[in-house]
């Protein structure tokens, strides 16, 4: 009987230990979820601080809108400042004009008759990548080569 009581006690202790471990694990998961939510909530903090400098520059440029040359110079400066920041954050502009159409990078908006097929003639809207991932496809106008049959119909 003493043997059974000792086994029952050991079993009870192991069960309690497992329950404590399970509770600790659940608490750890909750802690990680909370940390993850906090990280996501404030992930853009540094980027927003950098963007505030650009917003300040816009404010300054808008104050000089009466003096046309200074206003234009200010806007050009802000544009350069913004794109410098975006490039530092990993943004890459997709090449377009004169390039061969790549459906993964370019979205055709318009076509025009041309000597060569699927060459980009004009960029309608810039496209961007972040590192190796397409953020937004470039909207482009491409050349379409007419075959002999189409020329006779026109």
C-alpha cells in the first residue's frame, strides 16, 4: 500500500509540474503576442520621424509660394530629400523607358505602333520595388509591331 501511495504522490507531483509548465508556456505565448503587437504598432516610428523633416520642408516651401522661383526650388529640394530617404529605406525605382516589357514589373496602360514589339515608350506612373519585392508595378505605354496583314487592312 505504501508503494501505491508513493506512486500516486509521484504521479500527482508530475501532473502538477506539467500543469505549471503548461501555464508558464501559455503566459510566455501571451507575452510574445503582446510584444509582437507593440512592435507592429511602433515599427514605423523611426520612418515617421524621418518623414517629419520632409513635412517641415514642405511647410517652409509653402510659406514662400508667393516667390515662384524659391517655391519651385523648395519643392525640388523636398522631392530630392524624400526620395533620398525612401532609397535609404530600400525603395528602388523600376526602370521603364527603352526597356523590354516585363509583366512582373510593368503594367501596360497604352500601346502605340512601333518598329519593335513590347518596348516601353513612356512611363505613365512610376513603379517601385522594396529590396527584391515589387511594391507597385510601373504603368507604361509600349510599342506594338504591326504584322503585314494589319497594314493591308488599314
